[in-house]
């Protein structure tokens, strides 16, 4: 519609013209127009209290030219990268020709890697005797012990509060909440 009439429109004009000429329902004209504005295909400007909308064929042509130039520059850049990578591949192949000496070194490398893996698995077997691991376990146990004592203290505090507040016997509180009779702090 814009390219055919090469004119500037207001929304109310478009709501009248678009249903007649393009078969668009007048209710969806505003949505379609907003979509075109968001995509940059239609320009808009507010002059006074009115909004004006326009799109000229030359703008679309210039946009396509800019996109083409951008794509061509990306293509040229990618071509240069490809050539540089191909040269790098050729350069890295020098000195890696298959020779008996190289094959022997590769075989030795594979054997050394396998031996390294074997040694790692053997070290992992004895990991539990590692002083660092043992110390870490002691630290973890200490934290767990402190947490257990803190919760035990919380239970005693709640039991004391319940006895004062409601006058319950300690044995009934223990039985009602499943608290063992021998509950005590961990040393």
C-alpha cells in the first residue's frame, strides 16, 4: 500500500484504505502497522498531536543494499579466515610426516599415557589414607557434630518452653514428638 501510493498516512486513513484495497480487517490494521514499524519497514513520526506513517521504495532498496554490502564483507572476512586456516593446516603438517621414528614415538606416548592412568587409579585406591583427605573428613565430622549439638540444644529449649507454657510432663513431650529418652549432646 505504501509503495503503491507513495504517500504519508495517519492511522485513521490506513484503517479506512487498507480494508478496501488490501483486504485487511480494520481491527488488525493497527497491529500490522505496529509490527511493520517494529521491523523497520515503515517509518513513523509524531507531529503535533498526530502520528504519521510512511515507507518509500527507495528506503527498502537502500536497506537491501546495506544488507548486501554487510553480507559481502562478512563473506570476504570468512574467506580470509578460511585461507589462513588452510595455510595453518599446511604449516602444521610439516614435520608430522609418517615415519618409523614418529610411529615409535607415538607408540611410546600411548604407553606412557596408559601407565599414567594406571598410576592414577592406584593412587585413588589409597586416597582414603591421604592425610589431606583424612583431615578434611575430620573437619566435616566436627561441623556435623556441632550442628547435631545445636539441634539437640534447640530441642531442649523447646521442651523447656513447652513445660513452662503448657505444664506438660517431659515424658509426654518426648512420647508425643518421638524424642528418645536418652537424647543428649554428642561429645
